[in-house]
C-alpha cells in the first residue's frame, strides 16, 4: 500500500468543519421539510411569505427536503479530508 491509502481515516459526521456544516444543513433541511409537510397536511399558510399550502405541496416539499438531507448526510459521512491535511 502507498502512504496515501494507508493513512486515510474514516470520516465521521462531526470530525471536520465540512462534515459539521453538512450535518447541520441536513438537520435543518429535514426539520424544515417536515414542518412544511405538516403545514401542507393541515392546509395552512407558510408563515413568512403567506403562501397557501395544500397536501400535494407539502408532500413535494417533504420528498425534496429529505432528498437534500440524505445527500448532505452522505457527503458529511464519506467526504475525505482535503489537500490541507
């Protein structure tokens, strides 16, 4: 094995600044998408902009937001350290 492959470490969700940021983005996105889905389920109004949400809009926001959260968590877990380390 070369020294570059022998010295790689396993990434974690809270080990580097990038992984911490990506984990925070995933958590905020997941919570926001669940909130929008719940608001759409109740036929509510989005608090900031006043947009009327229905169940279809809430379901689309839930799927889209959870997709972004999964991608961010995957990046946080498997992204290798950059050139600076």
